[in-house]
C-alpha cells in the first residue's frame, strides 16, 4: 500500500509522485512530426543530447545486450548539460 505525504499546502502526494526523474542520452531521432499544413516540424533534440524524463516514459526495446527507451520528444522533461 502506498504511503501518502501531505505538503504544507495540504496536497497529498503518493509515493509515485516523489520518484526522481531518469537521465539518459539520445542515440537516435526521427525526422520530426508533421504540422497541420503538411510540413515537418524538426526535432529539438539531437543525437548525443543528455535528457531527463519521467520514470514511466517511453517503451522499452532490447537489441541484443543493449536496452533502449523509445519515446516521444514531448516525454522529455529537460535537456541537460
């Protein structure tokens, strides 16, 4: 059973809300997403960028001994360093 913590403002936080975000490195990016007029909106992330994302973001993918997360750019919380 999850323990809830109450903030000074009276908001109840479940344990899952207190989990620290994850860090990773971008190893590949797609071509961007289509806009309403059919043009492509380029990605803001590039290969090699260090990023922070939430613990449950993305879909896990294994390629041999390597493990990857496939996620939308919108799942990235911040670009760091």
